C-alpha cells in the first residue's frame, strides 16, 4: 500500500510537468538500445540455474522493480545470448500476451521474448517509466491478435511516442523529486521481501 501511494504521488507530480513543458519523442529515439528478449534452449539443462535472473511476464505483475523471478539462468545459458543482457536501471515492457506491464531492473538480467527492454540514459528513467505505465491501455490496444492474446511487434513498440521534459533543467528538477521517491519504493520492496523470507523460515521451523 505504501509503495502504491508513493507511485501515485510521483505520477501526480509528473502530470504537473506534463502540461506545458514537454516534447513528444519516440522510444527508438529516446533509448540507446531496444532489446527483445529470448529464451535459451530448454533442451540444455545447463542453461538454467541461479546466476542471472530470467524475467517473464508473471514476474512483472504489480512490480515497479523486479525483485525476484521464478526462473534464473546459469552464466552458460546467459552467455549463449550475450546480446540479450539488460543492465540495471533499464525499463521492461511486456508486449505479448499481456501488453503494457512496465517494470524497472535493479540488476543485470535477461528476459524472454514476450518482453522488450529499453536501455536508456538514466536521466530519462523515471519519466519514461511513468509515461509508459500511464499509457498501459494504449500500449495494449496497439497489439494485434485476438481478445485474449495480443502481440505488439518491436517496430510498433519502437514508434510509441511519449512525453519528456523539454529542457535538461526541467528534467533534472523532476528527477530531484522523483529519484528519492523511487529509491524509497525500491527500499520498501527489499524490506518486504526480507520479511517474507523471515516469516517463511519461522513457519518452516516451528510449524
């Protein structure tokens, strides 16, 4: 609940900037690189282990930051597709099945093919996250396919236009407010996960 309130608060702040002081820019111009994920061969069991988090859409639900994943890769598996590494402070967007989920990475990860990742200058991280999250329905409607399974291809995804502050001064002013809020969200997430692990350990030992 606390993180939800913090996210709503920083979104309201962004809307203030989003009124008269923004420029529209496509994702392909904003990002340094857009990476579509890939799944290493599941026939090679040595590809899967505990080294590199492997993000899939269920890992993104209701997550500002990716704190845990249901599956991880070994270094062998991840290095079999070295061009699919996604660094910390990148933005993940689901584009197949459930288009429009948006999360931030806090470590080096890889994703499956249902997710496009934006590797971008960190100064654009927070406004881009909020813009994409606020346009979840629009992103979903861009996807082709049936009513239950939609597919937003990389070209259409790359051409999505979002708003960013039209001067570096305004961008830094927004970031000076947004950065500590997102840091708080991240720290709250870490503490919540620690408490869950402690609870699980206690339950397994005493019950």
